[in-house]
């Protein structure tokens, strides 16, 4: 398996979201809002990212929408269906999809990701979420979501079951020996007989072990529970950090926790999100940023922020600071995002109007407004000063924002020796410089 070069190189993941990450992207003349419902749009984006040798593309997902027709449709498509369509038109780029441990069953999920890994010949990755908020829970027979700590407890057992299922077929267990009539090797396909607090699963999985053994495991929560979970399981971490100091602190803490969990910290890749708002000059970049911000609907943005914070801000004056917020210990939703938004508002003394404008570009991810050289400098600084192993690229408008990044920023990073000229492997694990896990029955 190809190892990472002696000189560290950046990892890039393209975060696919409709026609752009800016909240008002669908209203901007550089986009076609109907494209969010067209598979050809996403296929074009995946091929463009693959042509630039990105490690992967990534689909976020939610299982709820707002009945008032406001923001809430991340994509019209659920991840497995869309990623399979992307697998058909690409050959090398990784395919990462979000699925919640809160509203899935381990057997079905293990089978779906193993299938995607087989179909794509080793390019599948799972972004593991526990799902915050009550609206999603109310679509699955619950009046409210589980407590934050319980969600992560369930997720930990979920991972125990899923990885056991992926290992339930040993490598080489599928024989297909027509002469002897042996379909699979006796004793090399295993029940898992899991009985736990949340799940009871006999196994084995009804699909042989996939090309990567285990599809790549990705995690995106940054709360205390989220970090502990990532240190135990995650091989790539998508995170939101606003400042270099915050990024360095998160990076150091997660690597330390991974080492304490008995893992090699170098095998946990940390990729903060960045929204690149580019122009040939700073003034041109600022103009695009201002155009997008001017298209934000304050009422809708306040509704989204109310959902994220778990605090009803409707009716609060737009030109005043946030009202007093509850302590994070009382928040049962996305704790790390709550803290990020609270700290941003307090640090920069933002009014509600200013806050929704700042969040409109990337929902708490860092937004870099400037020239390609300035963005390349920003990326290099975070990469070389212990804040990132790569980045989750979140173009404000799509497809144009991706084209700008690929054509204007990637060549600068390659010239600096920071990003690959082309793929050296064929699987997602190989792109991230990660080994293929040995099955748990390999020694026997």
C-alpha cells in the first residue's frame, strides 16, 4: 500500500452541498438553484474534484426539513443513492456519506457501506453522526431526541457491531469453487452474536469483506463526547475552527487523545472546513462576499440559528447582541457548534444581524475572503503550524467556486510542494495514507 510521502502533503475533501455553501448561494446569478435536484450537477463536481486529485467528496445529510419551506434541504438525494451514481462516473476519488447512528440499524448500515465499497472498488467512507435536535427524532417515532451522552453511548456500541459485521467474512472466505461445490470456506464466515444495551445482532453480514476491509471512518463532532469518540474510532475528522489558535488546540488535543487510546495519531487526519471566497483582487473577493451576504433572508437565517442554538431568537432585535444564552451543559443539541457560535458572537461583539451574516457563508466554518495567493498562504499556515492535515473545501457557490479553487489555488499549493500532482493509490484509505485493517479473525 502506498505510504504518505516523507514530506507531509495536504488532504483535500470536497464538501458537496447543493449549489454552494453560502446560505444565499441559490439566489446568486452564478448558480442554478434547480441543479441541486440534478444528479448530473453532482457528477460534474465529483469529476472535477477527481481531475484535481482530491482525496474525496463528502455528502452531509439530515433527516428532517422545515415545513415553512426554509433552509433545511441539504440535498434532494440521500447519500447512498447519490454516491453510487458518483461511483459510476469516477474511478479514483473517495466517496464519503453521512448516516446517523441515531436513526439507523447497524446491520443495514454495514451492508450498505460494504456494498458501496464493493461497487466503487474501495472508495467508500462513512461520516458518523449522532444527530442533534428533536425534529429528526420526530420523524422516527420519538417525541424528542435522546440525551447527548446517550447518543454517543449508542454510537459506540453501533461501531462495535458494524465493524464486527464487516469482519464477519474473513479475507479469502469466498471460494466460488465450482468443481468442489464450495461457495465459501468452512469456518471462515462468522456469527458475531452481539448482545448489548442498544442492539442484538447475530450476523454474519450477507456480503463478503469489502476491498478496504472497513470503509474509512469519519467523524465531525467536536464536543467532549465527540472528541473522545473520534479518538477511539475516527480516521478522518471534519471540524469547524475559527482561529489558528483554536485549530491548534483542537488538533493537539485530538492527537493526544488518540495516542492515549492506543492509536497512532498520524492515522487520524484532521480537516477543518474552509469557505474560499476568491477574487483576482481583495476588492473583487469582498464584492462577491457582499453580494452573497446581501441575498440572505434575515428571518430565515434567524430561524436556522434558533434551531442550531436551541434558543428561540425570533422577534429579537436584529441590531442588538444575542440575549443571554444558557450554559452549554443545558444544550442537548450540537454542543460544539453552540460553543463556536457563542464564542464568535462574544469575541467579535456581533449583533444578531452581523452574526447571521458571518454564519451565512459557512455555518461556523472559517470563511477566507481574498486572492488565491492569500488563501494558499492561509492553508499553508494552518497545515505547517499544527492546526490541520488538510481541509474540507466548501465553495460558497457551485460549480464556479470549485472551478476557481482548482484552477487558481491548487497550482500554487503544488508549486510549493504541499499537494499531490496525482493519485498514487486507488482506494480512499490509500489516498489518506491509511492501512487496510486486518480482520479480527486473521490471526486464527
